[in-house]
């Protein structure tokens, strides 16, 4: 397997993992909103909390985490950009 | 002045700017104490901020193609994040979101999830690859990846339809705010708003829009957060509202049970003469509605808003401006961080303002009190006089019930400082924030349309030999034409016919999502497939909208997919048609395959040259 193919396999893996987390926080938990709301967090009903803050914060964390992971993959396969850093 | 050094100095420049803005707020507060009228303060706030944006726009003028279309690809991640956040958060987000939560509670909050989660799709499926491609516009990618002018043209059509649906609402919002703050008629306010918008974008294109959007983000986030923290601390609800309003949310549940959530019959509302667009609270704040259908309605709305986010060109094109592929990816994360600051605060604002009106134990509470007493409150009089609020005593007992208090959603943000008894300077600040939010989104949208028409239609299809001077002239001319068309439609006040902002997301996802994503992720996708997908996706989505929208044919929604969710139909048709047609036509040639391989790795040259 060439370096490019390896890189793309890993990139795809990262994409699927990221989207799995996204699907959990964006959809799965709201399928069970009704039962989730009987639990509470910081005094808020849980489903309400996830909607107002929880999932949104999770999305931000997922984005940074996934971007860092992808940077490592690029580095490993020798496709990291040099000299043009932000 | 705007090269090299300028980029290095950005934190300092915007730091000084933020400090200057805070000083301005303090000066206004002092002037208010000294007796300056509310009207003058409002005018000063809006005029001062708009002049700064115009100044930035003028300083960023350019005669270079890549500076005009992609800000020279030199915008650092964090600043691009701020600019995207301002681009994203429209006048509607700023003034209407808290109002939406106020009336719709948990059900409405599907928008919060949808309008944030879409960025994960942007980051993992699209932004880094489009950046590597090196395109100027979104149709530029479609046109080059699939080849041929027809594919490019279809993408331009979808882009224009989606963005234009969105832009009239934004110009409408700038008009409303300008009219209120400057005390001029709405029709004039719309044109004042348009001139302000064009001042920011005309001379410098993307570069000017980028730097004004950063400035606008700073104003809008201060204007949103300051009142929330102030009210929360003043009312003793906790010094950090986001973590400390649990009890207040629970209290709202108690009050809802005490007053009862009554949905007024449409006939009663009409008979009582409630002005259009005003609503009363009839949905619970934090309770999740029971049943599978309710859960599906929540989730289907989330799907539409998320997928729509990932297909809206004015957002995607912001990631063409970063210095590298890596920076584009990080920049998406920063964008959502800055957006989250406002979005996680909106429910808190809704909670606080709802409680301050509903709790009879509070001095500000009006529900459950005598109507005659309520009618003598200053802000109630002011807002009822403007037909933004209304009292209808349905049961005739002289006491204001929850279902007898009507209000327009926008009022929640605009009136909360006043209701909570904050100084007027905060209301002026909120007006400036709303103006910033509406202007920044309008700028991004108008630029997206004008760039697609000037680059993809004029330069790539009509006159590929045009020189730089001519291209930029056309680009600027189109900016004025599109802005004027938007302002003209907004000034006719027919936006209620044009429908909801959500439509823009549905149009975009119907026609663009799968052609964009499969263009990167599926090598087998062919030109014929993409064209067929875009056309059938957009056509079927639009047809379903006409079929289901109450003001058009008004048929019953199929599986709960109503006019806010028609993108589900459009995008599904687009996907199926695109896959089937692609498989029926010969695979793309080897040079296209190689191009896709190149797009998938961050290093190496961009596919399209620096100037093209």
C-alpha cells in the first residue's frame, strides 16, 4: 500500500469516528429526550441541558480533537504542511 | 499597510479596537447620566459602529483578484473563526433566537443543535479539501471537479436561490434596526442598511468583508453577553448564568403548571384583534414533548439545519481564505467556538426574560397581575404602541393570564434590558449588536452571490479573456445590483411571503450537499451524475415545498416533513439520482482521478492556481 493510500485510509477512519461522535451528540441522545429529562445535571433537566449547552460544547471539543488527530495522521504519512503555519 | 505587518499586528489592532469600543460604551453611560436622551444614544451607537466598519472597508480596498475573492489566503485561524461566526450569526440569530426559545422552549432548540452540529460536517467532509482545491467560489469547485459549464452553472443557480432567500431577511433586519435607532421610516432604513453593507464590501471584496466581520463579531458578542451577565447578577440568579440557572428553569416549569399552557384558538386571536406575528406562550420551556412523532420532528429539523449548514456557500467560502489546509480545519473549530459563545447564551437569556415576566413574586412580573396595572408600565405602553406587544383579556376577569399576553419574538432580546431596568445605554448597545449581526451576514451572502456570478458566470463562461480590471469592475457592479434587488424586495415588506430563513438551508442542501461531498469522497461520481443530482434535487425539493406550504398548495405534510424540512426530500432525491446516473455513465478520466487524489492530501500545490 502506498503512502497516499495509507494516509487516505487513516483519514477516512478519522472521519467515520468523528461522525460517529457527532451522530451520538446530535441525534442519538435526542431520540431519548423524553426519558433523559428525568435525570438532571447542574439542576437542569438533562435533555434540556444537552440541547442548550451540552451537545454544543461537545461539538466544539470534537472539532478540536478531530483536527489534532488529523494533523497527526498527516505528519505520520509525511503530508504535513511546512512553513505556512498560521 | 495591509500586508505582512498588518497580519502580525492583528491581535494588537483588534485588542485596541475592543478597548476603544468599551471606552465608547462607558462614555455613553456617562452621557446618559448627564442627561443625554435615549434617542441620541441610539443614533450614536449605530452611527459610530457603522462608520468604523466603513473605515475598515475603505482601508481594505484592493485591485488584486486573489485579495478580492479570497482575502489573499492569509487570514489566521482564530480571526477567520471570528469572521465566520459573524458571517454565520444573522440578525435572526441575534434578535430572534432567544425569542424563539422563549415561545417554543425545547422544541425550538432543535435549531441550536442543527446550526452548530453542521460544522462537524463542514470540517470533516468539506472545508480542508475545498481549501486544497484552491477555488475562489463554491461553483468553481463543482465546475472544475466535474468539468463543463453546465455543472458550474447549475451550482450557481442553487447558490443564488439559497443565498438570496436568506439575504432579503438580513436586509430587512438591518432596515428594522436602522429605522428604530435612527428614527427614520422603515423603507428608508432598508436603503441606509444597504449602503452600510456595501461600504464594507465593495472596495475590498472578501478582504474587506473579512476584517469588518471580525470587528462586527466583537461588537455583537459584547452586546449579547453583557446584558445577560448583568441581569443575572442584578437579579441574584448567579454570577455565571450558564451554570447556575437550574433552579430558574425548574421554577418556570412550576409557573407553567400554575398558569396553565393554553393554546389560543386562531379564531379567538383574530377576533381580539391581535396584530400579526405576535404570539403567546403555549409550549413548555424545558419539558420534552411526548411521543415518537415529536422526537422525529426534532431530529428531522436538526438534519436539515446541519446538512444545510454544510452546503451554504457563504460559509464554505470563508475557509478558502486561510493560509493552509491545516489552518482551514482548525479554523472551523474556532468558528464553532465563537458561535457557541452566543448560542449557549440564548437559552439563558430566554429563561431570564421569561422568568422576569412570569414570576408574580418578582417586581417585573406581569402575568397574574391586574391588566390595568400592567398597562401603566412604561415599556408595556411603548411596545404595545408599536404593535410589538398586545393584551387580550379573553376571559374578561381583568387579570392577565399567560395566554392573554402576546409579544413578537424579537422583543425578547430588544426589550429585556429595559424590562430588567438596565440603563438605556445597554439598549443602544443591543441595537448596535443586532445591526452588526445582520450586516455581517448580509455582506457574506451578497458577496457569495456576486462572486459566483462574476467569477463563474461572467469570467468562466461568458468572457474568459477579460482582464483583472474588468473582472473586478463586473464583480463590484454585481454587488450593487444584487444588494439593490434584495433591498427593493425587503422594502416591499413581502418577506412573510418569501418564507423562513430555514428555506435557505433546505434549498442549499437539496442541490449542493451531495455534489460537493461526493466530489471529494467518491471518485466514481461523474459530471452527468452531478448535473442530474443538482437539477432533480432542487426541483423535487422546490416542488415539495410548493405542495406542502400553507400559503401555496397547503397539502398535509408527509411523515411530518413540513415546509421547514423540505430539504430532506430534495437531498434524498439528489443522492439517489446522482449515484444511479454516475454508475450508468463512464467513470471520470484518469486526470480527474489524479486530481481527486491530490485534493485528499494537504501538501503540494493547490489544484487551481493562485490567480485563475
